[in-house]
C-alpha cells in the first residue's frame, strides 16, 4: 500500500451498500484554514486526514434509522433522499436576520452550533453540551451532519472533537447509557459486516463519553483478532475514539503485528493524530515508534508510517533516520 506523502490514507470504506453510490462520500475534500478548523465562507468538507471518520459516519446512516426506532424515535423509514439531502421545506429555514440558534429547529440548531464550534466561536462548545440531550431523537442523520461531525472530529481542539461525538451520538439516536451500549453490541453480533463496522465505531463513541468504557475497550480489543480486515480496521478506529491510556499498547501492537497494511496504517494514524488522545498520551508512544523505525521484522511502509507518526506527534522535522530520532529523544528528555 502506497504511503501518502503528506496525509494519512482514508483507510477504506465500511459501506452499508457498496453498490449504492448515494452512500459514497464526496472525493472533493477541503483543507483547514489557518487559525480555524473551517475556512470562513466555504462549505463544510472533511479534510483528508479524517476521511475514515466520515466514511464510518455515513456507513452508519441506515443503521442509525434502526437505532432511532429502537430508542423511541419515529419508526417510519425515510427515503434515501431524506437521509442524504437537506429538506427543501421553507418552513424549516431560519428567519432572515435571526442569528439565534435557539430560534431554529433542533436539526438546524445542531448544525449551526457545530459549525460555530468548528470555527472556534466562543460559547459554541458549551451550548452544544447544554442542548445536545434535548436533540436526541429529533435529529436527522444526513450528509450535512456527517460533514460537520467529521470537521469537528478533525479539529485540533479536543473539546470540539468531543462536541462532534456528542452530536453524532444524538443524530444516531443513541443515549449515553447502558441500554444504548447493549443495543450496539446486539448490532455488532448480527453477522452483517456493515452493521458490525458501524457498531465498532459507535462503541468508540460511547466509550469516549464514559458509557461502559472498560467493556468497550474489551470488545474492541477482542475484535482486533477477527479474520475480517474490516472488523480489525474499525476496531482500531473505535479504540482511537475511546482515547484512554489502556488502548495505546493495543494500537502499538496492532501497528506492529497486523497482517494488513491498511490496519497497520490506521493504527499508526490513531496514535499520531486521529481519535481522542491528548498530546501527552501520544508522546507516550514515541519510544516504541522510534523502535519501529528500524525494526527488521517490519516492512518499509510500516517504517515510513512510524517516521510519519513521530513527525506528527512531535512536530519535529527530523529526517527518516532512526539514530537522529533516538538522539533527539535523549536530548529532549534531558531538557
């Protein structure tokens, strides 16, 4: 698998229906502007380094309808058009000149506040935390929410990433409780790969929000040994979302041992920039990543991903030279 020169690969797509192009995200990904996670005046698009997240999010669109039904939402199955396109009903549009998100319907309120959070507007993160429970069961999972949550999960601010997780759970209709966790587990065990991919992702979302976190880690870690590459891939993504200290060794081991280049790359990306780790947590992986750069049991692409991860974590533009990295690490620890 070719190593991208300046960004991590997308890591594949857990499509609910691979033959249906309406489930495919736009390939026209934008980039983040300076000083903000969203370019002013531009449409919201996920950046390349979080492509995998939007793929997982959109993959769950159909499953989310079942979730919403199980949690007391509408049992009516929306059409694809309603799922992936914003309503043209003029009555749902905010009134001209009304900037208050409180004047909007829940769907528009969630979109407006999440866009403000991504743009680092003061108070948006706090407002989402205050309002998100009232949105549960009232949001429609569509391409706009998918793009906004992806932009949030791509933010360099962990608080904005948390907002993205909160809104995504609300749009899925998943409450932050054991009942939702158990529902996701049942979905995981249906035997359908697309459902399993969504469930592994959702376990990461719930685990990050403190819902059965230890159980989430246990289930996700167990699925790192599945025969299906997709399951191992989305277990990696889920563990990165959980973001606890306990999952870092599992990601390091997966990066070293998994037979799939895709899964090894996604584990490296999880350690370097994806998910919900703090900078201190990512730095704890640096010694092992340095060891991986010249580990003779690893192939050249994995060596390259280790160097890539080291640069992302440390922001040091050191050449792909193991001795140079070891010298830097010793010097940095002496300061």
